[in-house]
């Protein structure tokens, strides 16, 4: 059953990963094609350093590095790197945090009691309410300052949560993975999340990154040793992650599927699993019900539940263009006042768009959408309207983060080219190593595969079209890539031994 389960998920897993890998390589080629003179100079310097190291011979350099590490101490070096990353993150927060003219801006204005520009936004987009309530609570706790001060505080909270979750993840995985694999995972997390500007956005993406790690660690801990308190904590973490991004409930679905596959041979194990799930679902039900009650009777904003956009609405957007946000669909649904009529109309729109494509063209559309969802290692930083705007925020224009992530007007733009290429190379290596996890059929690998395929499928069906949506399950992708990396290293060592 376990082998069949792994073969079953691989049928979906491998094509999706390979499509993403080809898309990422193509994206890198596009980046190289439009390189500017400054970026070429930086890359030339980098290549000269690598070439010099090659001519001197890596073995001699390795001896010198080992000597330096021995004298300084590996722990001291790691501590120094951690301090440098923390300083970098603080500089980023202080130098590039700004106001966003899309959803984050609407949320933070409402949280600070100011008028925002979209009437009934929270009635239509109720999935953003938990974040707005959280930001309002923080705003009250720190003395109701301006939205600028709140933005900085929220980004510092992002930093603390992201760094804490990464520390706990690496500490836990240290028990399971060898040193080289752990270093590989650390580098991937550092390059893709810790030194990039995503902690400077007061929105759901960095929070969902954090709580996906917390949920993963909670579920692993629950498997290692069950207790009622643990199950309640895990249920709470999953509920919080659901409030941040409802799609993250896919992690729980993957856990249930794989857990049943691995316990189906034992009646006692199934009973224990059902106990865990009962407590988890009961905790989630209480928290979600309590939130819905508060939502309907809160004193911050009036909510009209009849205006809530349904799931099919987001599926409609997910089957047109590149599968991203589509204003005409929003305008269409706003005009229909009856929720039942709105749902009926949305279903008709989806069927009409599907029938116009037909099954084969729809498959081709999904291939293009998978590429759009996964090609860019910057996670499409700066692609959503005025993503971040520094106007009215104080801070020096000469800090390096501003040069890397903002344009001359202080508006978020694509990563600086040379930096973007380094990050893109990391992303390609990460996706390539996912392929080498194909044969791994242990519990953890299958859990990660089911979760990743589930998220990919969700993004293919519903509104996406941006790799920003990957951030919510990026920790799972990196962990499974680490498994593939370790599997590749093991096979390589076996091959070398056999050759000798």
C-alpha cells in the first residue's frame, strides 16, 4: 500500500516538478538576455574569483578554509553569520518598508481606523479579516501610532516569527538529516527568504511561511509522542494558518492521507490516529466558530456576509489569462446581490471558459500556468501594482537593500539583476533536487509530496499566476528538495565506491 501510494502521487508530482524546472531555466535565460553593464561587471568579478580558485586548485583552498574554520571555530562562524543576517534584515526593514497600493495597504489603513479606497472590501474578501484584526490589535497595543510606524512594527514581527520558525525547523531537522543536507536546506532558506525583502511586507505571505513550519513541526511532534495538549496546540496552529491563508489546510489533508496509508495495517494505530484527528478538528471547529461569531459582532468594521465572494469566483479567475487576478470578474460578482445567483453565474462562467478551451487546450493552459506559478525565484516581487512605495517613509536612499529591491522613485521593482540570477540559480538547483526525491517512499517524503502536489493543484485551479503564492508552502518544497539532495549524494557515493 505504501509503495502504491508513492507511485500514485509521483504520477502527478514528477510532471509538475519537471514543468516548473523547465520554466525556471527558461526564466533564467530571459534574465541573462537582458543583462545591463553593471550586472555584467558584477558577474565578471564573481567568475574571475571562481576561475582563480580553480587555477589555484580547490584542494589547497579547502585546506586554507578548514584552517580558518578551525582557528575561529565553526560555532563562532555560524553565530557571526546569524548576526550578519539579523543586521541585514533590520536594515531592510528600516530602508525599504513602505505603503502598498493593493491589499496590504487596504488592510493596514482599516486596521488603523483610516478610510480605505475599496467600499465593502472586507465583506467581499473575508479571508483578509483575520489579518486586519491582528494588525488592529497590534496597533492598539503599541499606542495607536501612524500606519507608517505600524508597518515597521509589523515587519519586525515578521522578522521575529520567520527567524524563530527557521531556527526551530533546523534544530528539529538536525536530528534527521546529515550535516551537508542541513547546510543545503539552510542555504536555500537563507537565499530565498531570510535575505530577501519578503519580511518587509505586512501581509499574509511571511506569516503563512512561518506557520507552515509551525504546523509541520507540530504534526511531526504529535507523531513522535501523542498527548492531548499537543493535539490541541496543533489544532490551534492549523486554525491560525487557515486564518492567514485558507489554502494551507492542504497540509492537514496531506497528513490525513499519508497517515492512513501508513497505519492501515494496524487497528491500534488507526484508533490512535482518529483520536489525534478528533482533537485537532474539535480545536479547529471551536476557534473557527469563535472567529465567525466575533466577525459578525465586532466593533471595528461592519461585515455583510451576503457579499462574500465564493470559491467558484476564484476558480473563474484561475481559468482565464494567466490565471491571475481579473478585475472584470470582481466587478461582475459585485453587481449580483443575491449569493445564490452569484454562485450560479460563476459556475456558468467557469463552464463557458472551460468549454471554449476544451480538455486539451485546458491542459496546455495548466502547463503555462504551472510555469507562471513557479518560474520566478523572487516570487514576483514588485509585480502587484505599487507593491511597496517608500513615499512619506523616512530613511536613507543609499542603503544596499534599496538598490537591490526598489527603483529610484522608492517603488518596489524586480530584484537587481546580478542578485536575481544568484537567487534563480538556487531555485533551479532546488527544483532539480526535487526530482531526486521521486523514489523516496518513507512517511515524511510522502507527506511532503502530497502536500506539495495539493498546493500545486490548488494554485492551478484557483486564482494565482504569480510565484508569490509559493511562499505559503516554500518550507515544504525546501525540505523535500533536501531529501532529494541527500538521496543524490548517497547514490553518488555508492557509485564512486563501486567504481573503485
